C-alpha cells in the first residue's frame, strides 16, 4: 500500500494538487487573483471561460 502511494505521488504530484481545491472559493483563499494555466494549482474545471486563467475575478 505504501509503495503504491509513493508511486502515485511520483507519477502525478500535480494531479493531487487539483484535489486540494474543490472550487474557486477554496482556491482564492490561497490565490486571491486566480491562477494561470502554467500554475500547478490550475485546473480546467475552474476555468469557466476557457481563457487559460482559473478563478480570476
């Protein structure tokens, strides 16, 4: 079990960051102006207008 978790973290650490922010309200607590698509916290589900910037105001 532990080896599988370590393998998952090494394989896709950025994907796990996406789980940290369930919505824009949560993301904005840490990044008040949103995040660009090259930021590790970016998730397309938070980019409603598909402009490459998530949770902008």
